[in-house]
C-alpha cells in the first residue's frame, strides 16, 4: 500500500502541474483527447467486447448497445458541441449598471476523480471521462476491481491513446479508493451504491470537494392495462428488455418491479414467459444472450433474497441458481410481501416482482413509501395518471411508455434525487458537471456617481433607494431637485 | 414574549415530521401559495424597515443606509423578481430528442426537493436569511430557517416577523446556537443551504453526507484586489473604500481582503486612499456613524491579534486605533506584511487592509493562485488584455473588474464560490434552481418498436445499432433494406 500511496501522490502532483501549465484549457487539446477516446474504442472493439464477455458474459451486441455505442456517441457529441458549450453566456444587466457588462464562463475545476462501477465498466468510466476532459480538467479514473478484464483493458490502453500527464487510470478496490479519498480533489464523480455514496461524500466534505453521485434505487414500472391493452405486446417486450436485456437486471435504471392491477397480473405473466423464451431460448443459461451475475457474492445476495420462504412461495417462473456459473434464472415473482427484503432493497438482478393493486392509482402510494429512485416507468395513455405520477412522485427521471431509453437522450439530464443521487450528466450536462460557472462582471471607471459614497445623507439614501427600485424617472426628478 | 426553551433532537425530529406532512399534503406546491408567501415577505420589507434597521444597529452598529440598501432593498428586488418570473421558472423546459429515441418528446420539469434547511450568517442577517428562503419558497419547498445567534436582535425579529406573516405549517424559524444547529443537522433534509465559514461548511457537508443531502455552501476567502497603474485612481480607491468599509466595515464574504499592486504605484494608492478615507469618514473615523462596528469582542480580539503580531504592527501606514469598549477599529491600511503572517493566512473579515507590493504586476497571478480560491477577485485597470487574462486565469467564485461587490445585486449572474469558497450558487433564477430537482421526462410512443433492441442478438442487429448510434440516415436505410 505504501507503493500505492506514493503512486497516488505522484499522479496528483503531475496532474496538478499539467493543469497549472494551462494545456488542458485549449479546446483543441480537449477535442484531440476525446477524439483519441473515440479511436481507442473503435480500434479495440473486439478486445473490449471480449473483456466484457469475460467479466459479465455480455453479448457483443449488448456490449455495443450499452457501452461502446454510448461512448462513441458521447465522444462525437462532445467534439461537435464543445465550441458551443465553451462559449461564455452573456447576461443582461439592469440599466442602473450601464455600461457594465456581465457574463458567465465555464472553467474547469482542476484535477478531478472519477470512480466507476463494474456493471457498465467501459461506459461508466469513459462517459464521465469525456465530460471531465471536455470541461478542461485533468482526470484520474479508478475503474472497478469487480470487472477486472475491462479494468485491465482501460489501465493498459488509455495511456497508449491519451495524454498520460493529464489523464490517468488506477486499478483496485476499496483500499485504493480509501487512499484516493484521503487527498484533496477539485471534484469527485462516483457511480455506485447509496451506501458507498455516503462514504464518498463524507470524505469529500473534509476538503469541501463538490460531488456528483450517480446512485440507484428501486425503479418501479407501472402498467396501466386499461389504457395500453392494444399495445400490450410492445409493453411486455419493453419490460422484459428492461429487466433481462441489459446486464441481467444489474443496471441502475433496470426495471426493478412492476405494479399492475390484480386482474391483469396473470395475463402479464403469461405473456412474459414466452417473451423470455423468445429472448433466451429454452435454457437461458446457454443462450449466450443473458449476462452473468458479477460475482459469487452477488449471486449469494440474490439467493438470500429468494430464500425468504414467503418470497419462495411467490415464484411463478424461474428461480434456479447456479453459483458456479454465476447464473440466476430470469425469475418472476407474484406479490412477494411488501416488507420482504427483496421489496426493500435495489434488486440489481434478473428477478422481477409483480406487485398487484386493486386500482392502478394505488401504485403511486406504494412508490412513495420507498426512497426516490433513479427512474420511474409508466405504461399508460391516461393523461390524468401521467399528471399524478409527475406531480406526486419524485425520481431522477420519468419515462412514459418505455424503459431505460432515457439514457440515450442526451438533451435530458441523467441523475438522481434523494437516495438515488446528487448532480447529473450526459450531453452538455457532462460538461457542466465538471465546470465551475464563474460570473464575470465588468464595470466602467467612467460615470462615477457621488451618491455611491459616504458620508451618507438623506439625498444619497433616497437616490440609492430609487436606483435599486429602478425607478429611473423618479431618480431623474431627484437629481433635478424636483423630488424630496 | 415567549420564553425560550432548549431545542433538542426530539424537537428537531417533530419539526421535520410536521413540515414533511405539510409538504406531502401539497401545501407548498401550488403557484398561489408560493406567491402569497412571497407577497408576505414583501410586506415585511415594506412595513417593518424601521425595526429591521434598528435590529441591525443593535447587532452590528450598521448605518441606516447600509441596512436599507444592502439588506431591505436587495430583498425587495429579489422578491419582486421572483413574483414576476415565477410562472416562467415553474414552466417545464422542452428538451430535444434524437434519432435514437424517435419517436419521443422530452421535457425537464422543475419540482421542489421537499423540506429544506437554511442556515444563515450574522453579517447580513436579513439578506442572508430571507434571500435563500425566497429561493426555497419559489421552488415550492417547506423551509426551516436558522438565523445566526451572533446577531440576536435580528434573529429574534426574523423569528417574530416570519411567524406573524408566513404559513407556519411550512415555514419555520429556529433560533439558537451550536446545540440547536447540531440537533437540526441530525435530521434528514432534502437540501441544506449554508452561509458561513469554510470550517463549519465542512461540518455541514459531513452531516449532509449521512443522508445524501445536497448542499449549497456560501463560504468565503481572501478576496484579492489587483490595482494596475493604468487605471483611474480616484474612482478605483473610492470603490475599494466603499466596498470594504462601506459594507459592514469589511465584515462581508466578498470584502476586498488585500490589495496587490506594484512597488512603484503603491505610494500613490496609499495617498489616494488616505485622502478619500478622510473625505468619507472625516479626520476622526472612530467617530464616524457611517461604518458598522465590529460584531462582538471575540472578533474584536481576533482582529486585534492580527494587528498586534510582530512584523505586522510596524507595517501600519494608516489608522490602527482600537476601542474595545465600543468594538471599534479604525480603517487601517498596512504595507507589505509578511506573506506568512496571520493577517495573510486567514480571511480578515474586518477593517484592516494589507497592501502587498510586487516588482511586476504579472506576479499577482502567482500570489493569488498560491492561495485557496476566494469568493471574489477584483481588478482595476483600463488594460483590455489584462482584463481578459484575469478573467480567464484567476479562479474564484466570481470576478469583478473595475468595481467591488456590486455583482451581488445582479440577479442575472450566479453568486457562489469554488473550492474553499464554496459550492453551488444562487440569486435570481439560480435561487429557484438551487432548491429544485430538475426531473427529466421522456414521452415515448408504443408504436414503432425496433427488434434491434431485444435479444436474441445477431450481427444484423449490431449493424443497425451502430448506424443508429452514428445517426447516419443512409446507413440505417441500407441496413433496413438489407443492402449492408
């Protein structure tokens, strides 16, 4: 660990020096670095897909859709938009201050720390990295030890493509993170669990470091059967895709549980079963299209959630587990008790509880008993229900009639609220996330008003009062001696 | 007058529960409620100015003009702006969707965070209490205000007026000191807004971390003033004087803390300052009624110690008189105190102004950069290149050229710090945003589903995905038509 401590200190020293040199301020440098990330991903598609397959059993199409494609798009958007993003925003100032000028410029924080996660180890590392670089910072990335092949790829390949004095990668687990957090950073970006998010923020507080925490929660999916029955096939497919089609439910925006009226639950289940089969065949374990669970410990956690006898009793599909192969079968539960563990922690796995209600409106009440999630999904065409969901629940985001796809919309901020996180990114929000918005005001040395200065008297007091109220006409009267 | 009872953990818990119930009942969400509360705050400003001025005179010896202008007038403007703009601020913002999410529409909805805590400071007790509360209420939150106990008359008046005029089911004031603040900080808030010192800022953020509560910290620092010889000296000096001694006698977060100028120019600056100081405050500034006093004996002793330090006391070139009984220290200028002296190591927050001379004005950048980032940095010059360089390379909360502090009054510029001087910003719409969660909402159609999204995965799907990511219409058509 001594060696690691020195490495961290040395890296920090070099990054700070690089930042101070001003090299990262140049838009040309930033675009070149982001362009290099693009090239790195394009050149190494096979290597990356192979690493993701080894770490998580991810199929290359899923890997591309959820990771490589995301990074390529993010890099393209950043390169094409950076000039626009970096333009100072001019502000209108009140007449009183004429001819003063005001503007806001985005400046990089300095040397920032990105702590990534294991479930989307490439995109959750490179996407924030793109934001940090676009904003002109030097960056240290710590990738997750629970995705060792992806982590090793990043540690080996980033130095070959990017400016090593400005952008660094460190591998390791909690002990490395602890060392990193002892130091002062200008910003910390963390993706992970709320439990660790608290630790990160507490460490950041010691140095007054601003943080962005992309956490998680139980993302509910409301199915208002009344109003979407015509398109139920699409709905079922999207829910199934949102649960099992992306890292086997191990995504912060995965469909966690479904809420549906009791009378429709069984038909939903009857449609989900063949959908699962159409995705993964008779034996999902052998399909090659279902990701693995991250580690044995994670399998054990999911196992434990299922072992509650009341939860066991609610299994209507699946339930088999193969710890050796890091496999949990796509599983559906019907009405596990609301006080069971599985209904009180983020599942982060391929188990789908279906919670029934008498009236779909009740789903809002259930959602409100839980911490604010990263996303709420609702399949409905009922405008009243949509309005109620928007105004009575709180979440990072709400998506109507689909799942997970809000991630792809880079005009929308991606981030949580409450337990699901602090701050946001994607698109320009990534640039802003890593920038300090600095206000600049320029006054004029000419046009000085005596009324601004002591010694105070009634005239000056009246003058300034009127000036603040922008009562210009009365001001003129005052100055002409026509007002007391 | 009600007897003060000790406010402890149980009281804090009951308070938050009460307010949360009000918030959950929807009390604070409607436009009408927010407008009514804001109008009530306006009535407080309109009908109670003499009492506010009297309380500020008690607590700080603040001159009527400062109280009237820098506290009441600024507040009045802030309220009026919120009343005028609230509908706009509350309206959802449309966001652009892209080919990858077509067909869809997207918007960003501002929603209140819930129950928020505003902890205010003693130097501008009305402004720094009510201005953030304006933001909290505009954004639809329930709010608890804890004013500073170091300005007791103001704190009591705030408690009385707010109870009298505002909806106490959703807006409360808790008076007190460390015990009460600690009790409040143990509760879970949806946002904490703190104005004060960097030291306590750390404590606040650490407490917030336990609940993943986002924070705005308006802290301070040593705001430098760089004076170029290419300037209008009289105007420069007048603005520095009124910005320092005319704003709560140097006890302001954006007070000019120290001056940087060339060895050659310094004598001219000192002579000009002496002349204008006499014009403003007379030959006997200790008798002038146009300056606040030092807030209390603790701060008086602190400032005294800064002046009495060896190698500092002999650098006084103007002023230096002290009167502990009346808590007064004369406007004092020091020349070339040692860089490692106490007075150059902490935020002065008082009527002492060190002038540091440089061989070359260029050196100011290194001096400023070697210190923690301040809340404001000032420059007086006609030189356009110097202005550009200063604005882009000096990192501070905000930069003001050719004036002092006046950017506080500009609602179109975000007001906040960076690094040690704080995180987050407010004023104008930035206040509304500071107390809002910007919820991303995506409306998707149930038609138009692409098999590409779902397993089983195949090469064809991969090609289409790649084309979609590139948003390349031609490639997409080629694939769809089977030509690729």
